[in-house]
């Protein structure tokens, strides 16, 4: 595994998700494509998208329905990649989506490991590597970021930190697609700010890399604590994504 492979894998996966070519994310101009189903897409995505914008920083690739092709094309002509993902520009997109019973819903930033700075950090508490049978009883609110109750079958590995026999922190990973596994992390409130989160995140990332997969990390833009953990753990911003959702499902 090297940095080139990591980036190429992420671009390839985003291309599966968006229904475009990996090179489309590296263009200097926006690209609008018709969204379609793809068995290689991330397994939790509901395709086809009605409207989804993805940017690796160079441009924006919009994967849209027929109804949104025209409005989104005009929107991307009007705003730069940096500004079309923020208000007040997003209000314009949201108004166009409302005509079809859709709203701007998911807004997230995704991180990839930077191997030039990545290293497994020491944990101040003992840790254990867990498999599916070990964490089958842990689908409770305390560990809802590390494990996903709605997609238990995708959760493949976890690393726990323990104070005695008490689980105090948990990093899990879900096999969201063939080549990339996503990391989630939870630490119980009394044990935060001790380096447990970054220790578990880096250990989980190393386990994923050792299995020939690319680890990735997702955080809401407003989740400063999670973004800080990503940075401390040797991850760096890779792409941003905004996705619409039907008002009926909100």
C-alpha cells in the first residue's frame, strides 16, 4: 500500500458511486452526469441519486436525476467548488430541490490516511482486537459511531480499549465497499481527551491497511472533535460530499 494506491482507490470508488470516470474528479471544470445504480458502489448508498455533489477540491462532479440536470449545471457554473458546498449558495440548490420534494440532507467531509505522517499511537489503556462475534452485543447507543445497528453485516472488525474489564473506547470498521473500509470511533465521556480516540483510530487503520484495504474516515463539517481526531490520527481531508434526500423520508 502506498499513497498513490490510496488516492487511486478512493477516486475509483467515488466514480462507482457517482457514475463517472475517476479522472472526472481531477478536471478543472464541473462535470454533471446522470446517476445510476452500480453494484460496486458503497453498500449503504441509495442509488440512483436525485442530486449528489462530490468534490476532491479541483472541481465538482454532480450525479443527478434527469430533473436536476439543468438546475445543477447552472448552479455549478455560478459557484466555485469551495462556495457551492456552503451557505448561502446551498440555499439556492435547496430551493431548486424543493420543487421535486427533495432537500439538501447529508453534508460530510471524508478523510484518507497520509502515510508520510501516519503512525499507530500508544493507548493509555489496554486494547483488544475484536471480531464480529466479540462485538455482537455492543449495538447500543454508547457505540453507535463505531458500529452501525442498521448494517451489522458490514461491521467486520473493531478495536476496544479497556479499564479493567470495562470497555471505555471502541473503533470499528465497516466493509462499505470492496476496496475501502470506513472507521467509526466512540469513547465514553469520562475517558475523553486522553488520546484514546487517536490510538484506537490508528490501530484500526493499521489493521485495515494490513488486510490490503484503504481506510477512510467521515465527519460532519461541524463535528470539530471528530475532525481533530482524524487529523491527530494521520488522516487528511480528501473529498467533500452533499446529497439530497426526499422530504418524505426526513
